[in-house]
C-alpha cells in the first residue's frame, strides 16, 4: 500500500497510527501541502477532493478521508480491534473521536487558517485556534473523567479515540493552546507517545519533516 | 427514547432521518439553540459538551454526537442497514458522509457563524458559507459521477451518505449557496425529500419550527 500524506497533517498522522496499530506496512509518499502538491493533476486523479491522506491499495484503489480509511482497515483487518465490540463502549470511543474529527479538526486546517489570516491578519490565526480548541478539549476531559478511562481513552488499549486525539494535541501545541487544564488528556498523551505505533507515526519522525 | 434536538440543526436532522429509517419511535424534546437552552444545567447533565442532538435511551443513558448515535443504531438495530457490508462500498458511503460531517458541517455551525459575524460583520456570514461549501459540494458531485450512484448516493437505498448530505443542503439554501452546478446532488435531494423517513425529519415539519 502507498500512503500519500504530509508529516504535519493531523489526518495523515491518524492514518499512520492506525496502519501501525494494525501492523500493516506501507510506502510513504510525501505530498507537500505548502507547495500545493495536493492540487497536482496526478494526485487529483487519486483524490478529486485534493487532500491528504490517500491510501492506495495494492489493487490500485485509492481510499480517502482518514476516518473512512480507518473504518476500511477495521473491516478488512479486524485484529487488533480499534473499536470496541460492545455498542455503548463503542459509542463512547466514537464520541471522543468525533469530538476531535467533526468539532475541532477543521479549525486548524491549512485553508481555514489561510482564510482567517487573510481576513483578520496572521496574528489572528493563533487566537482563532486558541478560541475553538479549549471548549472541545474540556468536553473530552469531562468524558475521560467518567470512570471508563484507563491507560488510553477507553481502557488500556488504543482506540479510535486516541488515534484522533493525539494528533490534535500536536496541532494544539503548534498554536500554543494551553493544555494544563486537561490532566486526563495529558496523561493519555504521555502513554500514547510511549507506544511504538504512535511514536513511529509522530510527525517529526517522518521523512518529509524538516531536519 | 427521547431525542433532544433543534428543528434547524443539521445534526439533529441527520439523527431524525436515521431513527425514521430504522423505524424507531422517539419523543421529540426541543432544545432552542437561539435561547442557549443547550447550556442549561439540566441539559448539560445529559451532554457536557452542550450541543444537540442527544438521544436518551429507555435505560437513561444519553448518547451524543450524531455519527456516534447513527453507529449505535447500526449496531443495535442492523435492519435496514444504513452502511453497506462490502468494505469498498462502505468506504465510498463513508467518504461522502465524512466529506459533509468533517469537512463542511462546522462552517455553518451557530457558534462559528456568531464568531465570524462578530469579527467581520453579519454580511460576512453568507460569504463565509458560500466560500467553504462549493469545493466540498464539487468533491461530492465528483464522487457521485463514479457510476455507483443510483436513486440515492450509493445505489437505490438510503445510507449514511444521504443522511449527512440532505440536511447539509437545507443549510446551504439558508445561506443562498448556488446549488445549480451539482445536478447529481440535486437529483438525489429530490429522491430523498420524497422518501417518508426524510420527509418526516424535515426541519419545517418539526414541532419547534416557527409556524
């Protein structure tokens, strides 16, 4: 498989973690978003939406949207499971995953930040991220305090919740979001970053990361 | 079951469609977002994130996040299926669903529009939505042209793709987004709005809709 992705993109980071947790090898193909390589005609054939990541299967089929790719991996490589079998446990994991993916992620997406910078000035970018991230982090911290959290967001094994949360924290730091009010999140981040699948997926370890 | 929701919220609309497609009855509890009823202490006990929808099960457990609720319904009431069994069909449906839920939805969310209005003026709200919706609608239209579309986004039966897309089109119209460049989407919208499960979930049919 080939993973077209970008070292700093949080959705790319999610996908790398999921592939690593499933023990699946892939070829790393860097797409430089700062050079708009996602809009190259050759790449647009793989993903008409012009975004990363895109996972190209051995049969040539290109999958896009990190959560759809994660679902595909879950369907086709069920072990180890990254979503619980129990419906209520599963809904708890998804609640955290979607709190990141649908409620936070877009705010720090490159085109959105470019728009904000253009309309309100470059200094407004940090302010924008610092305005939107904390209420969502607080909501996740509240879920983590419900008694079902272990070493990871749900029990002691990594799940979609951690796969979505950890990359978003990397983004939060980039924009100097104060993370001290979220000790539960901080504890999980520490555990995750020490896990080989997360460590190998870290942006700064990727071949296209600046030296 | 009790569905705490708001007539015009697109995530509430999604959840109503899913419940209707599964043939599940529910009590409608209106939460007026314009009166900040989502921040009432009683409601915050159900959803600490303070958002709609929240689905309270007969055993008192409160589920939040529309996509997590939809997944719970899929796990606990698998018939009729709203996600295909085949992994590649499933990834196609999810790609469309997530293109709406992760890439479009947030832009027209009330707090985001309030922020944009406060910083850039009320007139900027329509401009903001009209800037972000079209590239995402074009990406969905491109997927719909791949030969797997039927009466609905994937074949002839409704799926998560339609459940996410149709409410977002209602929002698009509110902000005068030009939908004429997307004939494939328009055809599916027409089919969906004629389907009883979608028709009964329409915002203007809800008890809290203005008369």
